[in-house]
């Protein structure tokens, strides 16, 4: 669910203080997108929101969530609005929980 090697690599690259800021910013921005994401906004808006979430998720190691976003992004890009947004949102919430648990436990550097 979480690519801990990516998390640790990012922490090593930017340092612990900047890492905490990046995590906070990602979670704030992702929370906002998750709250507004909707197929009713149209395919292009859905594609853009999923693209943003995918990129941020990959950067922070949320690998399963990134995969759901990528699948939805591809579907929206082709005009398919039947993206399972409940699955996307559930994956995000599960990833956040796993990340928080991992950072406070065994996976923290």
C-alpha cells in the first residue's frame, strides 16, 4: 500500500523538517481534492484532479492509491465518467492511515 523505500528516499533527499512540511501540504491538498472530486464536473476536471492526486501520491509513496488514480485518470481522459470514486476515496483514507501508522512505527527513519 505504501512504498516505504520511496518515503525514506524522499525524507533523505529533503531532510526531516522539509519532509514533514511536504507531507502536511500533500495531505491538505489531497484532502481538498478528495472532498470536491466528482464525475459531475466533467471528464476533463475529473482527469485533472486524478492526475494531480496520482502525481502527489507517487511522490509520497502512496502506491495503491496512485494506481487507482491512474486507472481513473485514463478512463476520464477517454471520456469515461464511470470512475469508481468511492474506491479512490477509500484507498486514499486507507493509505493515510497506513502512512500515519508506519511513520510512527517501524517504517520511520
